[in-house]
């Protein structure tokens, strides 16, 4: 799988599942500890063959990591965030409807990789430390505040 790069940055998608005031986070093993992320994945060259490469990548990554148990049915583009230190441009999508059941863990290369857990959006700062994940959650909070004002 060849990853897709634009302007020197690896392209990646973040799929922020949101329902009932909760977001889905991925708890990945790191050394002897754990690291908490919003589920995400790299865009691959094949994603750019037909249609919107970001949507194709999001659907492919969800298919792979959730073992074919989940099909996204409603989403919207939320924000992007460039991480200069590691040259990744994350494109975040807010996923609000899907078919199937979100599994208890993600799979990478056919093996269990990371646990999945629902947390309250209001508690994201207790769980997420990476600036990209904090930015994405802040954008969701802003979107929710603006939609409740109208």
C-alpha cells in the first residue's frame, strides 16, 4: 500500500464517531503504557482512483479497522490539522450515523490492535493529549454550540 502525500505531508483521515454526547476513542498500546487517539488512518494511493479520495480512505479504513462490522451512512467534514513535526495532514470527519455495531477493538494486519471506548465529549481533555485530537474535539464543540444557537 502506497501512502498518499500532498505538499510533503502524508494525507490521513480521522473518523470521529459521535452519538448521544459521546465520542469513540482508540486506546493504543505504546511501550508499557497506552496512548489515546481518535480512530484514524493513512490515505493510500488506491483511494484516489475514483471519487473523493478522503471519503474513500475513511470508508476503507473503517472497513479494515472495524472488521467490516460498520458502514458509515452520515458524515460531514469537520476540520483538518497539520502536524509539522511528523509531516501528517489529518482530515477529520464527524460520523453521526452508521449501520452495524462498533466493535470493542480495532484490527491492524488481521490482529487485535487497540481497544475502542466511548467517552463523554465533555471529558475529552481527560483522555486526549495530542494537539490534533484536542483541536478536532474543540471543532466539534464549536459546531455543536453553533447548531444549538440556530
